[in-house]
């Protein structure tokens, strides 16, 4: 699947955003290491804090289906461009250290980033490798 096709999937997912409170629509689509495609939209809850961003909806769908590596993720939202929030950046970092992150305004208007661009000097799984097991 090429960038344009993945962005199209994110735009389709964005239409399914459940956003009765913010009215801010976000869609995400990702390709996994095993070449599967998962999509997600943001989902808001009346008590607010359970709200889930589009990126994490897509990522958690992938992880729970057994695909644990993000190769590419495309994000589209109502602000042009819409960048992933800090929490989503950390989640992308967990499963997509080498991911290509596409921030798109449309299928033909997008830019590509790495996780180091969006979350420099990040903390990740490797930091825990030498933790003392006590
Ligand atoms: N939102 C996302 O879905 N992804 C982001 O990375 C930025 C924020 C959602 C959460 C909430 O439903 C709405 O946008 C407004 O913050």
C-alpha cells in the first residue's frame, strides 16, 4: 500500500470519529511489520478522560490482533496539519521506533517524519533493560 492509499484509509476512518464534545475529527491508518493495515478514529466519552485518540485506536487494534510493529502511520485531522499528541507519540515510539509518520492534509499534501523528529531524546523500552530486578 502506498502513501496515498494509506492516507485515503485515514481519511475514511476520520469520517467515523465519534466526537460529540470537541467536534474535532481525527483518523489514522497504519501498516504493520507483517503488512497488515489497521485504522482508527478518535472516540470521545462524556466523562472526557476515557477519550481515545485516533492513533492509539489504530495501534491498539493492531497490537491486540498480534501485529506489534508499526512500519508506517498516517494521521489526518481537522486542523491542517494535525500532529499526534504527546501521549500518542510515546505509544508510536513503543511500537514504531523506525516508523514513517505521515502527517497529511490530503492524499496529495503531506509530510513525512520520524519518531526522532516528533519525540527527540525519547524514553523507551531499552531504557529499562538494565533496571535492577529486586
Ligand atoms: N486527538 C486525536 O485523536 N489525536 C491526536 O493526536 C490529537 C487529539 C483527538 C482527541 C480528542 O477527541 C480530540 O482530538 C480533541 O482533542
